[in-house]
């Protein structure tokens, strides 16, 4: 499989990140879950996979985050250091 989708969605009072149908983590906030998903998506992208990060809200449509966020997240982490990390 050459494409990986990350899905960030709420579950009870937490946010989760799923990849290939498996939950990969639980986070206290949407921002923390998005940061984690973007960081791992960037890593998987460097391994040669195509990646997408989706934000899902129950009862609403899902939306795909723009691909440019992967490269922007990488640039911000390099320039800001640990302040962007979850």
C-alpha cells in the first residue's frame, strides 16, 4: 500500500488519530492530535508513501487538510524547535 490516511476525530472527551483503521493514539485536544498526525505523516512521507490527514467531526463531513501543511509543519518545527511538538 503506497497511500496512508491519517484521521483525526473526537472520541468521548479526547481526540484520536487513526491510521489504516487502527487507532494510533489518544490526545487531550484537537491541536495535540493534529500535531501528532502531521508529524507522523511527514515521517511516512519521507519514506516514500503518499499521505493525507483528515479531520472528522461526527455528524459533519470530513475535510482533508491541505498537503502544504506537511511541509509547513516541518519548517516550523525546524525553526521553532520543541514549541510546536505535542
